[in-house]
């Protein structure tokens, strides 16, 4: 009982530190516009739902569960730290629950209390390990970074082996598909594999029924997205996966894609190996364990491992074959494969040792990031935004422009009322994960010059009346207030 309570406390604390470090790295030190897509979108949803029709959403709009989960926390507070903590805690709790249900299938028995404690404690240790690499790895636990797709994969394996909840699985796949079409690679292809390989649980009739249902869901999802686009509810651009199938890639095209993207993928993994050695040790250890002892597993266990391995392989190879390499945000296996393997295969015999390791790593995390409990969940009002707010108020600035990485960052944290539109480096409008309603071409009062070509701004707007600095960010003032 005491280890269960301790594992819950460790789980809460690990999530708290994960969010704290992510906020410090991605908002205090950097301006991560991608991570702010869901918070900004939800904020506008609460303030004025009518202008949502002018939004240009990303190819993976993250309706479910990302936006829905974040909206629930936004009901209670606008505090970014608390919202991200509640999101991360809910996401990781659902993931832990799914892993525990899958563990019951894998080990063919009900979980003991010690199994739950072990899994929660090891998950907490894993979150802490990820927290020490906030640049790439920690983002997977936050909205719009495609981490939630792994929930669908784990739940689907559980549902198929239980021969139940197929209706719920179909609904979830539909919601995930219209939210992130990468679920085709992570979920659909591996599930088709398990249906074909499992001759014991699926006869020909049930296989045809399940495959037909999944294909109908894909068609329904495509029609839903087309309806949203045609009726100007949202604009969602196509992703390379859709374009590739639509263009019927030839052998020559496939060969060119492989030659183009394979070096990028190789360079990416070499960089990860150099920067995140711990993860590669865990990853290759879990991979080797799964391959070496594959024959020792039962038929059901081998099928589960095959689905996980195939999903991992598909998430990497699809990017190479289709000619678009977007890096770590689609590679769930780097983050979760070792965690899944260890939770499924090992039990609570080393619970005390694991708890000691967690405490050691907890202390290391605090010292490494120079954290105190006063830093937990920053009251995020960045200094440069506070400075910009003061200038906007003093000089009556109403409309400004910045590059992509600063626009949503300013928009979310600002307290004064002024519009900020995102542009390319050549000052042309950048219609990507933004709201066209933010534009005002009639009057530009200021330009945050970081990331924009100064000559392009001078050619378009002329010389500014004044140049100011907020921290390291240079601001060109074009509005001259009345004396």
C-alpha cells in the first residue's frame, strides 16, 4: 500500500517537473510557436468562436483529444502552466491506464497492486528522464505534437484481443483520423497486420468485416474534412501522405524520395545518438530483448510485439519512402517503445531499487536545471512581452507583424489589445497555423524584426520612426502618435 501511495506522488511530481522544464525551455528561453497552436486556438474559441472560420489549421488539427482535453482545463483557468500540467497529467494517466490493460493481455492475468505501483513508478522515472532533454523529447507529452496517437494503438490492441469494444474503437479511430492522419501509419497498417496474422481469433468473415469497417471510417473521415473545408468552417492543408497517394507515386519517384530523405533520417538518428545516449541505450536494449527472446513468447505476445515493431518501422519508413522527413515528432518509438517493453515484461521484484533510482534522478533534475519549488509552474509573463505591452500602450500601437515563431508567442502572453500577424522573412503573409483575422494591411504600427529581412521591411514600409529593444528583440515603430 505504501509503495502505491509513493508511486502516485512520484507520478504527480514527475508530471509537474516535466511541465515546469518545458515551460522554462520553450517559452522563457525560446518562443515555440508550434507548442502554442492549441492554447491560442482554444483561447480564441473561448473569446470569440465566430472568428474560428478564418483559421488556417495545421495538416494534423489535433481536435481529439488534444483540443478537447486542453479546453476542459481552460474552463477553470487561463494559466498556461496549470493548463499544460492538467493536460500532461491526463494524457499520461490515460497512457498508463492503457499500458496496464495491455499488460493484463500480455501476461494473461489481472494486475496486482504491485504491478500498478511498478508501472506508475517506472513511468515516472521515464518522464523524469525525458524532462532532462526538453528540446526534442518532452514535447511529445504536450498538445499538437502527435503523442496522443499512441493511445489509440495501445487501446486498439487491447480491444482486438478482448474481442469487445469494437464500436468504441471505431469511434476513436474516426476522431483520431480527422485529428491526425498520421494515425493511418501508427494505427491502421499495424492493426491490419494483426488481423491478417491472427488466424486463431479472426476467421475470414470477421477479417473482412473489420477491414471494411476501418476503410469506411477512413472514407467518412475524408468526407468530414472535405465538408469542413468546403463550408469554410476551417481550412486544413493536405499533408504529404495524402498527396503521395493521390499522385500515384512511380518507382522512379519512390527511388528519388529514398535517396533524398534517407541521408536526412540517418543524420537525425546520429544526432540523437550523440545528444540522447541514454535513450538509445534503452531503445536498443528493448529492441534487442524483443528480437532475441521473440521465440520464447506466447503466440499472443508475439503478435503484440509484431504490431508494436511494425508500427515503429512504419512511422520511420513512411517518411523516407514518401519523401518528407519531419523528424522526431512522428517517431513515437523513440519515446515509448522501451517504456512499453519494460512495463509489459517486468514486474515489481525491483520496486525498492526503482524507487531509489527515481529519488536520485529527481535530485539530479533539480540541480541540473537549478530548480526550486518557487519555479514550479511559472506565472508566465515573459519580460519581452511585458516590455512590448508597455510600448504598445504608451505609443497607441494597434497592429504589428512578426515572424512565425514570435506571432503566437506574443498573442498568447500579451495583456494589451493589439493584433500581431505572422509573415515570412520577405514580409509576405504566412498563412500557416494562424488566423487570417489577425491581419490589418491598412495600418502597420510596428514590426518585431527578429527572423525578418530588414531590407524587405524597409522596401515595403520605409524607414521606421523609431527603433526600440525589448530584451534582445528589436522593434521598429511605424506609428507616430499625435502630439
